[in-house]
C-alpha cells in the first residue's frame, strides 16, 4: 500500500461494506445515516457495486420488524 493510499479516507462504498461485514450486519437506516445516501441509493449500491463488482453475497433477515443486511463470509 502506498503512502497516499494509506492517507486516503474511506469511500462511502467502503463504509457500506464495513457495516455489512459486522456480525449483526446493518439496517437500511444505519446505512443511510453512515453514507448520507437515500434508501434507494443504498439498495442500488448493494445490488450493483457490492454484489456484482465486488462479488459479495448479501443476505437479509428480518428481526424485531427491522430488516438487517450482511455480507456472508466466504467459505
């Protein structure tokens, strides 16, 4: 990693990916708050950039009336 890359702040997509890799994942509300994006933009980023371009498997589960999304660990 170059010195410049180490100083570069995380992109919103990187932030979204980090939230989805947490043990409990993240809700749409958490992702919109962290990125400043609207709900449809968060969903689009998950479907396009994270699923298709970065080849992640994203699952969702509804608990306590809140849907939580997370990236499944590679096996």
